[in-house]
């Protein structure tokens, strides 16, 4: 009976931990929950077998996926040709592959390190392993960076400034370290409480013995003194966490002050235009002209005062193949000339090749004189929605009128304007730190993310999570971010992650100013050095655990 009770408590605590993990993310944004969400998991791993440790991590990941990504069910149901229960099977298969397996591997290895009971090994190895799992999960092979713990803190500007050196994974490391310390303090409290109870019990027994001895008058009877109930705190882990947090906050405060003053450069005036085109009108030839006219009309109405330097329309604002419609393309150029602004917009593109027709999700830039300057083809496509990973069966109908299988672009693109250069990211590409870094290395002074979040169903949880990831791209590279999203969050973000303009409006014009930047960050120069260092530390800890902990090699 006690065994079943213990198992219920252990697995029940994992459910609570996954619930806390969920609450830390948008739309709830109980960011304090991120500092304790992993505590039940780390406590479980201290005494678990490798098999149980893997299963615990696997289940924990599935649970937070259900909580954080519950909106995936509605997205799949609305857009994929899958009925019940195939839609659930598809969703859980994705959760298992993209989150369950990586997290299970991390928890299995973490259990070996925790059971080594070496303070240095645990304090460094546990957060390093967690970051390694997140880093590997977000690489192109898995391609899913949703649910990374560091993104929960995007509101706390002083805390996230370290991202310009470590990327978002530095924040994840600090959170994982804080969770480990909290778990150690919980164990310390439990041991202290148990020893206090033992001391109290022994004192009571000694009092009874003294009373009996007094009555029996046995002068040689001894009174047993219990051992001290003093239990030392986990000072090493506490000290490491406190030092890391203090250094992070001091650095963040200094960086925020450094960017408090506006730079001396010429500002880039921006107008972001949202057209609120019904999804049913996408890819319908009868609506090509009306869509274009609606965007042009909304843009013209918002052109009060001085003309902006850049007008931005979102991803798939134009729902026809612009390269196959020369007349409409000419009209767009004339419109850019009329408003005397560069015009950046999202539209699909077709290309015929020897193997057939290729489809691209693209961004077009027109100069103020109407000339088409350049075209960018999206490189990081959304799994299953824009391509079939590992050549798995498709679940969307594909045709010229409604393509669902796109070809990835072959070159990252920086658009050049007189007042600054624009690094282009379409939709999901803003979820990858390395992609934005590559744009900055190629000369981008401003990051631009055009998105169409209707594929997220317009659910606030999904759109806000998508937005939170893009904020870190500004901090990591110290570049302002222009983000416009249909059915999502449109914003201007400064190089510290501060949101200077934000709107969830479905239609209208948002106007603001950004200042192009040129400085290089540590992350910009050296890339994922911190993540690779975490992987190295994790490997050293595992080697130490395998060769110094009895039986670890057999467990491995």
C-alpha cells in the first residue's frame, strides 16, 4: 500500500510540475512558476531507475505540451484532413517525437548525475543537461523551438539582457539552476524536519528514562543525548545560483541604461498595415484585385503626415503568385511610387524546374520609385504545414490554387534601403536564434518578421507564445525588430526587448520609428558557444558519473 501511495505522490507531483510549466508561458504568464516547474521532476530523478527517469521526462514533456500547446488540436482539426481520433494520434506522435524523446533522454542522464551526489557535478551538470536538451530539440533536425523555458521571462528585461551573449539558453540555464536549488532546499527541509522529529522523540524517551531511574534510584544509569538536528544548507548550489543571478541582473541593468538614450543615427519611419482578409478569400482568383485594393486603401488612409520610409504588409498579404501577375505587380510598384515609400509585402511565388513546379513563401521589396528590388524565399518551413518532414505522408490538400508543400529558399536575404538594411524573417523563422544571427552577420541593421498567424487559429496562447520568441531575437543581436502578424501580435521592439509599439488589431495602420544598429554582440560574434559549452559540461559530468558512481556504467 505504501508503495502505491509513494508512486501516486511522485507521478502526481510531475503533473503539478507540468501545470506550473504551462502557467509560466503566455497567455497566463505566471513567470514565477518557471522557477519551480522543474522541482518535482528533479526530486523524482534523485531516486529513480534509468528506465523510470526516461519515462518521467517523456511523460512530463507530453504534459506540458498539452498545457502550453493545447491550441495545436484546434489548428490540426481546422487545417488538416484528419478526423477524430487520428488528429489526436497525430498530435501526440508529434509531442512524443519533438519533445518527449529529447526530454526523456535528458532526464535519464540527469538521474545518473543526481545519484552521484557530487555537489559540483549536480549544480553544473543538471542545468547544462537541460539546456543541451533544449538546444538539440530546436536544431534543424527536430526544428521545434516552442516551449523553451527561457522564453517565459521575456517581460523581465533586466534578466534577459544576457541573451546578447548566451542567446535564450542562458536564461534557461539560470531557470534550471534555480529549480535545482529549490529542489535541494526542499530535500534539506525534509531532512531537517525528520531529524527534528527524531530529536524530539529521543528527548521524550530520555525524560521517561530519567523519571524511571529516579524512581528506581539507579545512580549509574546514563541519559542518552541525541545527535544534533543541525543539517547544513546546500551552500554550493545556493552560492552558484545567487552569484549567477546577481551577475545577470547587474549586467542587465547596465545594458538597459546603455540603451536608454536614443542613438545619433537617422531613424527609419515604419508603417505596418493589416488588411483583415478572410481566410476563405485566400487563393481565390476572383478576390485578387479586391485584396490588393483593400490593402492599398487602408495604407493610403494611414498616410497622414510625413510619408514613412517603409510600409510593411504581412506574410501572404497578397494571396496570389505575384511573379505570375505582371499587371498586378506593376500596380504595386505604382502604389509604392504614389505613397513615396518602400513597400515590403508577403506573397507566394512559383518557379518551374525540370522536376516540376516549385512553390515558395516569399517576401517582395519595392523601392519608392516602384522598382522591384529583391525577393526573399522563406528558408525555415513549418513542419507538416509547409513541408513533409522525413517524407512522411501529407495531411493537407496540395494544388496550385492552395499549395501546402513549399520549397525552402536557398539564401538568407538582407534588403537594402537608404536608411538601413533589413534582415528578413518570415513567420516561424523568428523562432530560431541562429537564423537572425546569420542575417546580422550579413549586414542587417533592422530585423523584420512578417507573419500570418491565422494558421495558429488566432488563439491568444499561440500568438503570444510566437511573439515572445521573436522578442529574444532583438536582444540577442541588439537590433530593433519590426513584427507584423495577421491574426497575431504586431509590434516594434527595441534592442533591449522593450516593446515600444504593440497591437493585436486585425485591421489598420500602425506607425512608429526604429533606429538601425550596427554593433556586434558576443552572441553575434561567437554564436552558440554557450550551448556547446553546456553540452561539454554535461558530457564531462556524465563521464564522471559513469566512472565513479557504482553501477552507472551498467545503467548506461
